C-alpha cells in the first residue's frame, strides 16, 4: 500500500508528467535499451523510433498518477497492457530492471532539484504497486493459457504447413504444432506472438489470427512491410516445413457474443482479425456488414474468400472502396471512405456492433464517421497494430 505522503507526492508530480512525460519515457527507453540487451528483443525498434511506444508508456504513467486514489478506474488500460505484455512474454524478473531505469530517467531528466529523494521514493513505491498489479494479472493470463485444452506457456514450436498469397503484399502462414497436439480455441480477433532469430538477432512480433479456431492449426497473414525486418524475413526466408516459435494467443479485441448485426470496417492488412471474426459471426448466423478499403485490387486480400461467403449466405454484405483503383478494378466506391458512403453501406439502425482497424489516419476518420452516424461508443471496438494511442 502506498502511504498518504507518497500519494500526495504522486499527485503533485502530475503537472510534470503532463508537461514532460514523453521526454521522460523517451529517455527511459534509451537507458533501458542501451544498458539491458536482455530485454531488447521484446521491443519493436520501429515503435521506439516513431515515439509511439514512449507516448503509450507516458500516457499510462500519467493515467496511473491521475488515478492514484482510484486504481479501479485504470481497468481497461491495465487489460490492454497485460495483453500486450503477455503476447510478448514480459516476465516478473523484467520489472525491477524497468523500475530502476524509470527512476534513473526521472533523476536525469527532471534534475535533482525536482527529483528529490522523497519524490524518487514515492515513485519507487508507486511503480512497485503498479508492477505488482501487472505481474499478478500477467501470471493469471499465463496460467489460463496453459490450463485450457491445447494450451501452453512460453514458446511452442509450430511448423509452417503452407504459405498462401492473399494479395500482392499479404501472405498467409498456416501453422501446425510440431508436437501434433491440439491448439486452444482462441477468440476470433486475438493475436499471437512470434519469436524470430534473424541473422543471430532475436526479435518478437505480434500477428492477428486470420482464421477462426479449429483446434488443430493457426493462421496468420502477414503484410510485407517495406524495410520491415520480420515481415520481409517471413515472406522471403520462411518456407513450408520451417519451424517458428509461437507464444499463445492474447488480446481483447474480440467478437463479443450478441445477436445484433455486426459491421467490420477495415483497411489494408487491418482486415486480418476481421476475417476470423466474420467466420465466427457467420457460424453464429449473425448479420455481417463488411466494408474494406484498399489502394487497389492487387493489394486487396481475402476478396475471393469474402465474395465466396457472400455467395453462400445472404447474411453477409460486403463493400469495397479503393483509393487508387487500377483500370480493371471494379470497387463499390473510389477514393477515401466518406461518411456518406459508410452511412449508405451500414444498416439504417445504429443497433449494431462495429469493429474497425487499419492505418491510424483511416482509424481516426472511421471513428469520426461512426460518431457522426450516431453509433454509441460502447458498440464500437478497435485495435492498433502497434502501441495504442488516442484517436481524437
Ligand atoms: C496486435 C497486433 C496485431 C498485428 N497483426 C498483424 C497482422 O495480422 N498482419 C501484419 O502484417 N501485421 C500485423 N501486426 C504488425 C506486426 O506486428 C509488425 O509490426 C509488422 O509486421 C512490421 O514488422 P516488421 O518487423 O516487418 O517491420 P519493422 O522492422 O518493425 O519496421 C516497420 C517500419 O518501420 C521502419 N523502421 C524500422 N526500424 C526503424 C528505425 N529504427 N527507424 C525508423 N524507421 C524504422 C521500417 O522501415 C518499416 O517501414 C500486428 C501488430 C499488433 C500489435
Ligand atoms: C509498471 C510497469 C509497466 C507499465 C506501466 C507498462 C506500460 C506499457 C504500455 C502502456 C504499453 C503499450 C501497450 C499498447 O500496445 O498499447 C506497453 C507495451 C510494452 N511493454 Fe510495458 N509496461 C510496464 C512494464 C514493462 C516491463 C517490465 C517490460 C519488460 C521489459 C515491458 C515491455 C513491454 C513491451 C515489449 C511492450 C510492447 C512494445 C512494442 O510494441 O514494441 N513493460 N507497456
């Protein structure tokens, strides 16, 4: 438990975090990644370079400091952090390392006049309190993953059974456990963690499961990212028969049970979890409205699959919007997705659940469109293919 004095100091430091939280967390990551090579593989360097990861951490620390008297208000934030940590296998022994670097960054960025001994002591105690919450929640998730039928803890070797191109940029990898045992029933929308060794360097990445659970295998669908280390490696150097280390599925961007119609609004590779959710929603006989945006037909993944589903059931409507159509393309609309277009394509009644995912600017637009269409926020779900950030 934090003392009253500790809490008072944390509350007093909120303005400091508001003003300079990102500088602090940026410096923190520099120290962490410089002095602790053992945790480097967990962190995506691109997220560091773009500042997204520092912003996400600064935001979390700020929220924590603001809610130091009512930790229950942190609920959704804790869940999101825990899922990301679990998917990349953050362990209890990592917490003291991160805590020490955070305090060192406070000392170095804020200076000794501000980061006095009592301030550092209060933050040390506050960090420990949050670390205890996260460690306990993460252990619960690791244990739950291990307990479920077909479940496991840590890395499990999976063989690439086959690779199937889904578009000019996206390829699916069908993965089967080497031990021949079942795999757990992941929830549609969840993602897994991959541990790769590339030129002797370990790195970890998340990939959404792009097919509903079948008990035997998993499927991920990876976009070749120009200059991207893991995706280029997977596309060019991983072949059928190769073995990949897989961490268990995690994530709470999942299809929630309901009878209402459900809409998916996706762009680019953001389509992957929505494919798994569509498969599950159709199996539950839900009405599904699928809106997908792509540059053109050549990079539009899963079109044949969606079209085939729509042939099979009247429960599915699908609309495609291309921003740079090729001459042979015949999308339902061209340009960027407008609010009018979306209104036209979604059911008239706002009584539906919506799931959306794509590049950040697309997500900002869709968020605004959905608000404009009067769809209540609590019916709207989204996820980022990177550290979470505000969409407003
Ligand atoms: C929950 C979740 C689900 C995901 N699901 C999917 C999915 O289903 N399919 C999918 O394809 N992806 C998915 N991703 C994204 C995936 O995890 C990877 O981020 C993606 O494959 C890119 O990784 P990479 O190693 O190829 O690229 P990186 O090496 O991480 O590079 C990404 C970009 O940043 C640039 N870059 C890299 N390092 C630096 C640097 N130091 N300075 C400046 N620029 C740099 C690169 O040139 C490249 O353009 C998901 C991510 C999350 C968090
Ligand atoms: C109290 C301590 C911690 C807090 C508040 C915290 C907070 C966060 C937040 C907010 C995110 C972003 C989540 C998202 O994707 O939206 C994150 C991601 C992450 N955290 Fe932590 N974290 C803590 C401790 C740790 C520790 C001990 C490690 C292990 C070294 C760790 C490793 C990571 C990694 C690897 C990611 C993903 C980074 C990426 O996307 O590149 N964190 N954390």
